[in-house]
């Protein structure tokens, strides 16, 4: 096998890797949205904020779904490498 043919056998192309990196960043943003300040109180009502309970998990879920798409999608053009 020549060195030029090695990249042809790789299961995902460069565009897929870029999409995977973007989805990884989206997942990280979702987890950051779920973060909150430390509290010394026994009960902190901020844990039930809309951002931490709804927005963060939905952004992370979208990132995971987009990761599956980024891995599975096969581009039709020949310059995918």
C-alpha cells in the first residue's frame, strides 16, 4: 500500500472530523451551561434554574445527536479527504 492510499481507507474524512470537533464543542457548551456557583447553603434554589435544567441538557443532547450525524454522514463529493 502506498502512502497516498492510506488516507482513502480511513473511515471518516476531513469534513467529518471537522463536524465531530464542532459537535464536541457544542457538548462542552451544554455542560458549561449546566454548571453553577458553589453554595454553602443547605438548599440552593438556583439548581432549578431554566438554564441548568432545560437549556444545558438540550444543548448537550443536540451535540450528541450531531456527533452521530458527523460520524455517519457520507459526503457525495470526491474532495472529502
